[in-house]
């Protein structure tokens, strides 16, 4: 039966963990983009946490690190400079991302000292909860405008960015031990390979096996994890919907990741009975996936409110796992 330990403290130094003791890392750290003006997302994590993570991971261990499109390159540099090998980038693709642009034409009116025209009203709904999220001005009525200046009309509807439709997840690995090959490293540490078998994509109903070397369990998962069907006649990708905010009343974490997504990721980089670490547990999706999949889990969360969310979520499955809470 799986166990977990979660710590309500900073993850830096990982003092509770000894070197070469952890089998994998799966984590969703701050993106450094000040998401919804949250203070904890002001900056990328210090490089120290990746150096600490490298120390506690076993040789050959794999990891998955969520990031943002804008700052993925800087995080990758930090990971590489800390000693990790960049193996790939997975793309969690979805079609219900929140547009982050605005109508520049209205800015032009304002700059020219011309008042834009009110053409109606609408209910402002933000967040992923059906009918809006209570903590994001749900159902607040706002005015809808259109430009009135000639220049504003020319640029009506133009903006500054595209609608986001994916999040990058960086696949990393700690080098295998020197003078060992992959097989020797696995024999010694049980790490050094991805769990391809457990993450295969099942064939569609009625679909025959395909490929030059067909497998009864399905296709090898690709580096695209998507939400919507591509209608290309067959499925090469793992399908997972984006979570709605506050789906459970107690969980108000603003960047909540679907547990089903975490199932897929945890299975990819670990095997049953192994231990996975998440230095930024947030609401605990990684930990829940680990326990459900018979992996042990170690996590850190500095913010008390989010720690309590994770604690409650893990306690909800306490009949399935044994646990230790610190």
C-alpha cells in the first residue's frame, strides 16, 4: 500500500530527503508570469530547487516539469545548468484556453481623447467553473464598446496575443551512473527508462492493430497530450479535458491540473512501488495520482491554504492508502 509525506514548508534544500533516494519528479512550479496577480507566481523558482532535486533523484531518474510558453526557455536553461538532460517537451493541448488579449482600437480612442461608443452589456465570467467562478467577478455586468475614431475603426478587433491552446511540460532526466549502461543502471537503481507499456493509447472500438510492430495494448503515447479530437480517422494522442475551477467546493487553487492528466504523466516516468516527488504540490493532484497508481509520494507546499487543500484531497482516499502527514 502506498504512502505519502507532505510538508507545509519551503521546498528549497529538500532537507528531509537523502541523495539518490527518489525515483521520479513530477511538478507544476510557478511559471513566473504573475498569473492572475498571484504573488507566488511573480518569478520562476530559484535554480537551487533543481539542483536539490538532482541530488535526491536516483541516477537515470526521469521528471516532468510544467512551464509557460513565454518562459519555458529560461526554465529549460535552469534545468540544464543544474545538471539535468532535456529529453523532450510534451504539449498538453486544449481548445478552451482563456484569451489574454484586448481590443487595441479602444486604446486608440482613449489616446486620441475620443470616447468609445457603448453598444451593449454582457456578463463577465472568468474561471473554469460552469457559470463562472465565485472569486473572479462572476456574473458581473460590464459595458461592451466599439471604437468611434476613424483610426480606431481601422484597427477594430485587433489585439496583442493569440488564445493559448497548450501548456508545455518539459521531460528531463538525471544522467545514469558513470560506467554503467542503461540496463546496468536499471538493475542497480530501478531507474533509467520511461514506462512506455503503461502509457500506451488504447485502440478505438473496432479498430485493428496498426504499425510495423503492432502491440495488443495500443500505440506508444506521443509528446502531445490533447483535449479535443482531431478527426483524422485514428487517435495517436492521450485525450484529457481541462479541469473546471472549484469543481470540488474545497479546491480553489487557480492553476488546478486534472488528476487524469497527472495519472498519465506519473505513469510515464515511474513504475509501481516507486517514489515520486513534487516540490510544488499546490492542490495535490500529483500526489493523488501517485497513490491511486500505487506509487509513494513526497511533496512540499509553502502556502498554508493550498497545503490544506492537498491534505483534504489526500485524506479523501485514505481508505485506499496509508499515509503519514507532517
